[in-house]
């Protein structure tokens, strides 16, 4: 059974279309990164998945309609919207007491064990903790809940690079066990690349790319082209080109689905210069940038 399945998911706010007929299938035990610019529809999609907003189309989360069956769904779902949303007046011990009282699947002993690895004191008030400590506390509370789906919306916003790395390392090593599913949105895409199993780009309410990380590695190639081979590289129809320190960097979609009819393959590209798998950020700029260019040319 898929963890999340959407067909024709649509949401409009007046004349503004936030989600424009999205189709999505996320299997259980995967980590999906949902990447998009501000206003792309990421938060609206998350709100629909969490049962926080009504929608048009079909949407099932863990086999349930999130809008009609939200109470039952929330027994199996955890959500972190931002690292600083915990009540600032609470003490750490009170936060533990509260979650233990409201969530039947909270394992307090596990939370205590996770907090023991930090410098957080049970007597401290949350308002006296650093942003990094609040992130550690929040993650300890969430990881101690036996949930099947974890939804993270910009979970490390405002944290320094050390705490961001610790956050994702803890998420991967202490929480994810291939039976749980994680859906995360962030603008700090480079820090996610090593933990994702699946990738989705969303722009202006539409999905413009949806693939596994294995597919990304096999399908997309970025080449720093030798100066004397630029014309030959351009003839192979890259999807994007940029200039870095005076050298041309071209990004290609090999499109393995075309089989023998594909335009270019990896050995051809390796002969042109230094070939590698593109970063998520570079692929995002290529795909979403091409969407804007195509729409601008059509107007």
C-alpha cells in the first residue's frame, strides 16, 4: 500500500491556484524531498496531506482520507513545521509530560535516551534554549513517537550548518528504519541529497519532476566541457548550460526510456570533459528554469 497517493489534487484560494492537478505516489519506507520556490504549493500540499485544508481530487494518506479521517490519521503521523514552534514558556520536563499525555505512541524512555546525548537540561525553559537545542528537543520528541509518516516543513530553518548536519544525521540514524516514511521540504537542498530516496520538484502548483535518486543518477549527467568541445557538446542538445570560471558546464537528460533512439549516452559525454551526476540544486535550476523560459517564449 502506498503511504501517500494523490490523483488530480487541486486547491485554489479564490483565483489563485495553489495545486493544479497533482498526481503523486509515495511508497512506504521512502524519504521524499519536495523542492520548490516560494509560492510553489509545497505548504499547501503538506496541509492537504495532514488534513489541515480541504481539497479537490483524490488523496489517501496511509489508506485514509486526511480531511475526513484526520483524527485517526494523526495517530500515525508526526509533523515538524519549524524548529521554534514548541511553547517557549514550557520547561523541557513539561514538554515531555505533555507529549506523553496526548500521544498514545510516545515512548518517554526513548526520548529521555535521545536527550541524554545532548546538553539539554530537563529543568531548562524552552525560551532559554538555543535554536539548535530546540531542534534537538523537537526531534527527540518526534523520534520517540512510533509514527508511520513524518512530515517536515523547513525543519532546520535558521539553524547553523553544524546543527543542520546533526539534525539530518539523527533523523537518518536514529529514526528512519525503512518501515517509516519521511516527507521533507527545504530550501537547503544540498544537505538532503545523501538521505533522500526520492525527489520531487514542484513549481506553480504542478509537479515538474518526480523520480527516485537512483533514476537521477542514471538519467542526468553534468559535464564541464573542454573548451575545444563546446560546440560538439551543444549539438547533443543539453537541457541547461551555465558558465563557471570561464568554463561551460552543460547538463544533459540521457532519457533511458528512449532506448536505442536516445540522443546521447554517458560515454559520449565523458569524452567531452569532466562528467558527473548533477547536484539537486543544479538540476532544480535547469528543470524549473526551463519551465519559466518555455512559458516566457510562449507569451
